[in-house]
C-alpha cells in the first residue's frame, strides 16, 4: 500500500532562514506528487504539483520542490521564509495503478512551520 | 462559483447519535472525497467517489457511510457516533480524478461526547 512520510513534525525558523521540508513516499510505480498548505483557520490549498517532466517544480509564494525518483522523495524548499509562511504543510501522493481507472490520494501527517518574526 | 461547501461548520453529538455531514460542489467535478484531520496524523481518507453512483473506501472507512446520487453532492453519514470520531472533516473535489488538484471545503469540526 502506498504511504507518505513527513519526518519533521514541527519546524521553527527565523524570518529569512532557508526552509526544506522532507517528504518520502513508498510506491514503486508512477506517481503524481503534491504539496498543500493550510494557513491558520483556513482550509487546504495547493502549493505545487509534479506530474512529469522537469523534476524541479515551482509553486506559489516562492516555494519549489524537487522530485528525486531514486530516493522516493519530494522535498519542499524556500530560500527565505517570511512570517506569513507560518502554516501546516502536507505532502500528498497519488499512485496510478496500472489496471485501475480509479486511484486515490494519500496525505502525509503534516509539518507545522512556525516562523519567528 | 461557490466551490466546495460543507455544512454544518460545527457540530456536537452524543455517543450513539447519528448525523449527516453535507458536502456540495458546483464545479462539475467527478471525483469527490472525505478526509478527517487529527493532530499529528494529517489527513486520512475516509471514502471517495469517482462519479455518481460509484463510491469506494479509503484508509479509515469504519463507522461512516457515503452515497453519491448526484455529481454535486457527497454526504457523509455517521451511523452511531463515537468519541473516536471527534475530528475535523474535510470534503474535497477534483476534475480528472485523484491525480489532479483537490479543492477543499472549509471543514466541519465535530465533537462527540
């Protein structure tokens, strides 16, 4: 069964620090990969996604993520964080079963990011 | 477009009571799903649907029922509420199935006493 691991449960950074949040998945086939963000009191929204092509994808608000197939990883990065980046970040994976028209998306447990002003 | 709407926003139940969480979307999305969000556990898939009349189980389906009689609506039914079902519930929808961006509703915060 597919699973998603986010090893950092809570990350605390100062403004202007660089950010990298880890995401690893377990599935040997073709995957689509996502990062979602949930700002305090709001519902989830998409930050970025990878389907195919260039493994370095850029999203909104200066975020980017790199898909490394050999490591089953899709880490999220931002060179310089701002206080407004305080939120919870979720990695998600959709595995594409070869013989099924239906598939589902599985989320990681989330990483809470706190930015000190 | 209203997007994905959920009602109610908050609900308190007693153990053993039943209720239905409503979810509707006006984007003509075929794929809809229900998640529960618990601290430290992220979002866990309860049930999903790839179109009207078709539903399937996710990771944590026990204690929940769904049906999909129309493209727009995907209600989640709690048959006999238990304190373990205290959680925040999110409904999501997507075009092109689970392999595309999910659009989330605002959530329902459910407390079971």
